[in-house]
């Protein structure tokens, strides 16, 4: 094997590793965001866990965060919680930082 092929393989492996880490952090962020919203809606512990999983699943609907923001906003409003998109986006950013710190702390 040539050194170019070795470098190419190493770059591909690094890219795959970085993508996996980003996916795990985003899934953790969405779970934390779901727990935050569940607390705001006053859900029980079992409902809270199920809702957090539903938020993680909602992120697979389309690329980006719009599907998660839309779900949270709709669910919070339906539950009678005073919420707006900017508040949800701020929580999303805060939970991103929290998820990244938690993940990197485990590694």
C-alpha cells in the first residue's frame, strides 16, 4: 500500500469516527431536550422517559433541527405551556453544550 492510500484510509476512518461522535452527542442533546420539555409539561417519570425517546426519534424525520423544534413547540403549546420558538432554540443550544460536555467527560 502506498502512503497516499494509508492517508486516505486514515482520513476516512477519522471522518466516520467524527460523524459517530456528532450523532451520539446530538441524540443525547435531544434526549436532554425531551426531558426539559417533559418537565415543563409536568409529565410523570415514565411519561418523561417515553417523551424523551420520542424527541430523539423525531430528529430522524428530516435533516437539521427544525423537526425537533416543531415537535417541542407543538407539544408544549398543546399541553398549555407558554412557550415560543426562541425559548426552545435557546434550550436546544444549552442542551447541546451539556450533551457535548457529558459525552467528552465519558470518553
